[in-house]
C-alpha cells in the first residue's frame, strides 16, 4: 500500500476492553462519578478522542473548542 493511500484512510484507534468495561460500569451507576470518568477516559486515547469529538460536534454548539476531558465531561453532563 502506498503511503498516500494509507494516510488517506480514516484513523481508527482500538479501545482497550478493560477501559470500556470500567467506563460502562461507572456510567451504569445512578450518579456516575465525574472524577472517576475523567480518570478512565484518560487511560484510553481512543475513548478520549471520541469524547472530545462528540463534545466538539455541532450537537453541543460549544462557544469554543473543547480540548480537555474534564471540559468535555462537564459539557456532556449538562
């Protein structure tokens, strides 16, 4: 495969199964702990990227670019 073709493909980062399981468990709580969610998202770059992508999507119409996990969680929690 040529370099240009490889670079043209969308970047897909795999998630760590343990991180996903821990996040699902925390999110299943009646009141998820934002500090714990922050820690869990911080352990998995792919999940952190997806979180930031969602927080910066037009659906949330943030006034500025969201660049950190705590900011993204606060925005999505609101």
